[in-house]
């Protein structure tokens, strides 16, 4: 199911054609891999939340807007009635097996491209080729800046060589990538100096982070949270010219929500503007109106609705309307931010299509949009903006 068909009467007044759906393949602009094995109920439920701990006694994470959306949209794809009880749904999922579930749900999402952040997942998750085959879609990589730095640290790089080695490692890692991503939100928050750090600052920070050269063959997995180095790798990403995706707004408890309001990035956006590198604000909720304002006034800022629309469930149309209050339609992007569960691809795409269709239909019927504009906006937001931005 894709964008809607609209028709204006001879006097330009909107006429209801029943909202005839047209097939349209979405570009999922930010997503992750899914678990390749079967899941127990508690594991399944944990992927329906941003929590990282089991629910308390008597509480189910599936009793949530996202949980209801999964059973509403995904149950029919697995051969059950919409909204089938969770126990019935999980039994059917186990009966089909993880490979069949993955193929059915990703195919049903109706995607042309999956832009996959490879900085999370790994062992136990489906390969990129498996995702592409299941979705019958092209898979392209989004490289996580912090992951490149942490792999470099594990290699035993000397602190004084870190800056040049990182720049080279990033160029190599992004040879076939369509974008880079930063999780500055998780590692520090947005209260950082917006300017590029000096070589001396980077060298001092690298010595602080890496410490003296180790004689041990094994090194502990490093975690990059030094604000100077986080700024350094961010600017390295901006220098590439590829779109830079930034996690903003809600996520798991590893971040501090008050520190990830995208409006705090205004200084960075202004400092980076001369480069012309697109900055894509992911998720944004509950700061999606602030993100929309940034997209409205800065030519290098785009807004991606991923994660938000899935998690707000039946409120998706209302929240999408709030994204659209200021953000130009040519800068609004779709993604699912699916991770762990193939259901999140299908539910995310379905929620987006329904929300966008309902919103455009409302505006068309009220006379705010012509039929041509409504159809054009649907195509832009669902696919064409991403095709242009990521040069697909």
C-alpha cells in the first residue's frame, strides 16, 4: 500500500475518490539488522521498548502503542487476524520459524532500499545480504563514526597517530556507504563546543582516552565518550560530505533526555553550514517541533521520523502533523529504525503509510492541498527525498 490517489473537481474542490492506494516502495533511511534466531516471549517484548531491563511483575512491554501496532499490522502477514492475542501471535511466529517470519515481514514492508546502521548487531543477527533478500530491496550501509574509532583503538593505534589513522580508517570504512551516523547523544549529549578541535586538543584527548601503549595482546573494548574526540570524529564525518545522521530525542536510558534536544545543535549546524554537508536529525521526539524549526531555517538540516511513528502507535498521524508544522516537505524523511524484530520493519512502514495518507487526505479534503500537491508530497516524503539526499 502506497501513497493515495486524490482528485479535484472541475472547480478545484476536493472530491473523495475513496483514497485508492497506489503501490509505492519506501526508502527506509535508517534501520538495523534483526535477530536471526527464535525468541522467547521476554526477549520479544524487550525489543518493543527502549527499556533495557525486564518489565516488573504484572506489566507487559507488549501492552503499548508499539505492541498493539505490531499485532495490528503484522498478525495478518503471518496468517492471523489483526490484533491476534500475543500468545497466539508468538505461537504462530514460532511455528513459522525465524527465517520465514523475516521474509514475510520484510517483504510486506514494501521497500526499495534499506540504509542499515551497522554499528549495532553482529553475532546472532541476520547479515545484510539476508536482509536484502528478505525485503527484495537494495541494502546500503550507514557507518557509525564512534564504531570506527573504537575498532581503531582495539588495533593498538598510538595516541599521537590517532587523528591521521582515524581519518584514513573512516575513508576506507565509508568507501561504499551512503551516510555516516553519530551517537553523540548517547556518549555525551549535545552540550559540546560546536567548533572543530585543534590538532593539539585531539592529541591530548587521544592520550587521555587510549593511555600509554599496551604490551598486552588483548585490549578491553573501548567506549568513546571523550567530548573532544567526539567532536573530532563528528567533524571528520562532516568533511566527507556524506549525509551525517544524528540520533536526537528519545532512546534507551543510556542517554540523558534533556541533553539531546536538537535545538542544542544550533551552533554546530551553523558552524558546519559552509561545508554543505546534510545533517539528518533522527527520531527527534519529543523535540520534533524543534527539529522541524531547524530544518525550516537551515538549508543543511533534514528531519527523519524513524522510531517515533512506530512508538507512538495510534497517535502517529497527530505526531506526524506536528513534524510537518515547520519542516519543509522536501526535507522530511521516512525510516523505521527497526532493530531486532522484523516486525518493526512491517509495522513501521504500515504506520507511516497510514499516518501520511490520513494527514494528506485531511489537508486535501479541507482544501489546504490540491490533489497534485497531496500526491507529490506523498512521493517526496516516502521515497524521493531519500533518493535525492543519499544519491540512491
